[in-house]
C-alpha cells in the first residue's frame, strides 16, 4: 500500500463536550477509500507515571478497585500532567502524594505511548526511578488502596490473571522486563549470535 492510499485527510474538528479530564470531538475525515464523515475522537489529558524499582527488584504499586471496569488490581503511581508542569515532575509528585514515598535521584525516561490510537488521544509518559524514601502517609485521599512493593518476577503471572490494571501498568512493566532481558542478552539475536 502506498502512502497516498494509506493517508487519511482531516478537515477540522468540533468539540461536543469538554471538561478538565476529557474532551469529545467530531472530526471531519476522509478515509483512503474516499468516504467522508464525522469521526468521534476522545481526547484525554497527558498522564505521567512513575515506575519505582528498589534494590530487591520490586516495583512500588497500589492495589485498588476501579469501579468503571469493576476490577481489583495493581497500578503504578501517576496522574494528570498539570499545565506548565514537566511530565517527570508530575510522575514524582503523584508518586509521593499517592504513596508517601518520594522517588530518589534523576528520573530515566522509560517509554511513551498512546494506548488506544484508533479513536482516543491519551499520551502517557513513564519515568523510571531506582529507589524511593518514605516521607509520610499518602496525601491524595481519592487514590486509595493498599501500597505494596511487588516482586517484578510476579509481573507475568499478574498480567495473565488480569491483575495489572490498564496499559499504564502493563506497558511500562512488560517493557521494563523485556528491555532488561535484551540488555542481559548482550545484544544477541534469536539464534544467540551477537548483533
């Protein structure tokens, strides 16, 4: 398929709902096949997430209930990036507010992604810290749950049992484990030969 065949054209978007958390728009689009219509697009604010790993190879997570999907499970710490705030600062602030643990050292950008690009814009930035210090009790009374240092060895099992809630937990944890595996393989390909 050529770029010309695969290209969508947009002719503007009108907002039909807007709040601090979500905006719903109708985008005037033309598909590669020539059909044109208004396409529903959901816009969510940028989210920043902290993956905090300690020296015992555990990640700091919150076990909580999400009423929207009716699920209990683990989440990483994070939240909405405020206007004028750097995403890494948001991730550190949210981690401290939600857990009472402040990340230590400089954040390492881990991964950024869009979880549902077919109809939703929801940019997610994830930062890695390799330690944290206890500074007190959580101050965010909306994000309640049981705080736990979860062994990273449990991640595949938790993912299979659907106990890692959403892409904000799944993507960073699985990416972190996969990238560690690649690094420990020393750049070898699937046949075990050096790249």
